[in-house]
């Protein structure tokens, strides 16, 4: 009993009501921007993606140059991949439509992997079969999403940003209501 109270004591934390309201307002602002200015958000994501490629590629080159000198093959691979990554990052930043296409294709690849893994899980194990049917259905849906995303990557990315915007607004509203309800319950 004492251990249970000690463990629960470490989780005994209630944030201030206004932090919920603040987070909710920020979520609503972000969601509204994502929904109203979808192409700008898509371009921003593409630019962030290009910057991340550059940063990680420079990191690879630093790793190659600052390694322990154990494997010249690994050093060469890191240098080559780092240089290729820098070229891709610069090309992407100069033409962010290319990066926007890449993000759409990454969504397609993720959906394919999700679909295949769900279908594989459905045919593994020896448990009850009722949930396996649902895994197959989910896998087919994800696989179809992957096919659609591969055929229309920009439309897919547009839809993802739109859904993200709607989610952020809905989440923000619920979190603001949570904060207001918490304020009304706190004794003054």
C-alpha cells in the first residue's frame, strides 16, 4: 500500500487551468492557419524537410571526419552519403515542389508499410480470429491509401494538412473547455 501511494505520489501533478487554455488557443490558431493556408503550410513543411536533410547530411560528414579511424569503408560511405544528402538538400530548398512531392511519397511509403504489416500480423499468431479480420481490413485500407498517395502525392499532402488543421482546431476546443472546467472546480 505504501509503495502504491509512493508511486501515485510521483504522478500527482495537476497543471494550471490556464495552461490548457493557452495550449488550446495555440492549437486553434495553428489549425486555422493549416486549414486556411494549406499550401503555405505544405511549403513550410517541405522547407523544414530540406533543412533537416542538410543538417543530417552535415552531421554524417562530421561523423566521417571525426570518427575513430577504424574503418575506411565506413568513413567513405558516410562522406559519400553526406555529400549526396547536401546536394539533395540544396536542390530541394531551391525547388521546394520537389520536396513537397517527396513528403507525399513518404506518406505513400508509410501507408504501404502499415498496410503490409497489418496484413502480415493478421496471418501470424494463434489467437482468436475475430481481430484478424479487422487487421486485414485495416491493412487493405492503408494499402489503398498508399496507392492513392503514390499516384497523387501533392493531393495527399494537401489532405493530410487539411485533416491536421481540423484535428488541431477540434483538439484546441476540447482543451480550452478542459481548462475552463478546471478553473470552475478550483477553490479560490
